[in-house]
C-alpha cells in the first residue's frame, strides 16, 4: 500500500478508533507520525509533534470528528522536540482541567521544560498501563536507551498495534505511508531497488537510522526482546513508515537483529576506516 493510494493531507484510519494525524513532507527525510486513539467520548494523543506541525495535526484531529476537549491524555514516549514541541499549543486548544501528560519519570523532568501546566503522570506509578472508561487498555513497555533512558513503547491490547516511538523508525527521503516487506526481504542485499515492487527499499533507511540513533547494540537488542513478547498486528513508529503485516513485522525485527554495530561502535568503526 503505497503513499499515493492515500490522501496524506487528511487523517488516515489505521485500526479501530486509531488514526494517523501526521504530516507528509516530501522534502524531508524525517517524517513524524502522531497517532490519535478514540474510544467512545475519550481520546489520547501519542507523540503529538513539533511546534511547526501543530496546525496540521490539530486540523486532522478535528476532521476525525474528535472534539479536542475529549483528549484526556497526551502520551510522550520520550522527550525530543519533534514529539513534544507543540505541547503548549495542544494545552491551549484542549483547554481542559482533565488533561494530563503521561510519560516516564525520567522524561517528565525534561517535558516540564515544554510546559508545567498539565499534571504529569509517570508510567511506573500507573502499573505501566492506562485504561479508558470502557476498559480498553494501553500497555507501556520499557525500551531504555532506545534512545533515551526513559524511552518506552505503547501497545494497544484492543487492536494489537504497537506504537514504537523511534524503534523501527527511518530517515529516508523516499517515503511511503505503509511499508511492505516480504519473507524474501530477509536475505536480500540489493541496493538498487526491490525485485518484487521495483521501488527503493525502505530497510536501508531503517537500518541506518538505528545505527546512528540507538546508543548501543545491547540496548537495541534488549528493546527487541521486550517487543517480541507481544502479539503485534502492526508497528506504527514515530518516524518513517508503518509495518502493517505479520511478515513485515517479523522481517524488520530480524533485519535489525542482524546489525553488527550500533551507536558508539558504529561511530568508532567509521573513524577506524576513515
């Protein structure tokens, strides 16, 4: 399912009550993906985005039919400005005393620099879960040092969608909304294009993103260990493209497992080989 099959100027429904409300910038290599989950009259927004993207994100939220005041929680899986930059604008539009921000304690220290208006909830004090009034449950899984100490991912038990933050992300000027990967992708080493689709392969951008952004192979493999314990229908990263099939999920995990150096080791290898 390529980007051209969707109108990325509008929101996209990716699962039950779950919407991509991001911004497709053809000139950018780093595509940021906020996600909205709506359950009856309650909503949560995951990694709401940068300051400059606020108007686009909020317009798409309203186009889903969601009243901003129904957003009860803003979830931030780490504290980077591309996730948190528009917090003050979100607070102003939502304008609700019920609004709270959810993150890890170590992230909340830094999120307070964006805004101290909304009360902060720490996932470790919430039993690593959040429940809507209906009982629909989001589970928070720690992925420390991928790439911040307090990093985590969010798993929706109702739809089995994993909101994976920076893990499975990509930096690539060639972007499609969904990424299709096949079993054949596991052993493919081509750099010229996909033999199945004829398009540029997304996995190169994914691998390079992790080599540069994740601090160590040990941290990455620990995160993948936690993620592989989940029953995942779809991976929705904060950057890059969505992995929407079982084969895609398995393939990208195995390709990441194949990396031999990440972070500081990758950097030092680059210096050694000049």
